[in-house]
C-alpha cells in the first residue's frame, strides 16, 4: 500500500513538472512543437558543423543534402528566441557561412 501511494505521488509530481514546463514555454511565446523541433535541430547543428569545416570535400549530392538540412535548422532556430541558442551561435554562423558559400558555388556552376 505504501509503495502504491509513493508511485502515485511520483506520477503526480512528474505530471506537475511537465505541465509547469509547458506553461513556461507558452509564457515565453514558444509553441511546444516549435521547441521540440528546436531540440532536434540543435542535435543536427552539431553534425552539420562538422561537415561545414570540410565542405570543399563534399560531393555535389552531399552538398545538396547539407543545404536541405541547413534550411531545416534555420527554420527551427527562427521559431525560438535567440536567448535559447546563444551558446550555439558560433556553430550556427559557421553553418550559415558554409550554406552561403555552397549556394554561391552552385549558382556559379549553373
């Protein structure tokens, strides 16, 4: 009986924390879906940052994939306040610069 009451209390606390987190996001003007997309994009940003360092060695198909992934990241980052991703600003700018360079090269080739 005691174990069951402890489980109920823990479930209630977890539920309360989730509701509190959602309320905080809503008060900050962020949709939960956008925040989840930002978390996923933040993970992709790390991978693209590594590719951005060696983009000259990428094949045209890999460059195209890089461009599509970068656009998805830019869209996700635009939906959340800048304060959330201040620590990743350098990575973001490196990916953005590489994105621009690849776009210019591909435009010049066409």
